[in-house]
C-alpha cells in the first residue's frame, strides 16, 4: 500500500492494520523518518517537501514492486508526507511483513534506501541563512548502491 499525503499518521494504527488477520506473518520491520532540528548549515526551523502528484505515486509503486519481486512479502506499506513540516514531525513510514524476519528487515532497508535516492520528492529546509534546497547526499547513493543487481 502506498500513500502520499499531507496529514500525519499513527505508526501503531498503520502496523495493526497492515498485519490484521495475517497469521502467516512471522516478522514486521519498519522505519519512520523524522524532520531533524539541525542540518549542515545549522538549525532547521521547518522543511517543505514537494512532489508531482501521479508521478510520485507511480515511482513509489515501481519501487514497491521491486521489493516484492526480491523478497517474499505478505505486505508492504509506504507512507510519505508532503507540505511544510516542523522538527520532530514524521515524514515517512516504511513497513514490510514477511514469514521470516530477514526478508522483512532487508526489504524495509531496501525500500528506505531507494526512496531516499529514487523517489521524486524535493526538500526545502528553512534555516538561519534562509531557505535552501536539500542536495542529494553521497552517503545515500552508497547505501542504495548495495541493492543494485549486476
């Protein structure tokens, strides 16, 4: 399931809904990303996330399909917010459920690594020096590289 939304979400409610009635699930892995209060240039007062509706969901569906092709997943959840968010607010939730923990853990890690590098979101941080667009980080590219197939 994929949702791109402005509204906040409740991780407990989301995980309960994802696993309700799924008695063959043996492991659930999840990641929740939050807005940090500081960045390379100092304190962050807010972050605005922008995206292109339709294009974003299509790309997230492709990333989800890749995870489902690589691991035996019973369920997959990607929630990504957009709009103006304050430090401490939730930005993203990724959760995977599988019969075995390793598949759930690996798929969750894959999804968040690929979301960071392949999902079409643009981040504008408001700091003491004004608003600055967040550039792609080499660390994120290196993390995603481990999932590339030769």
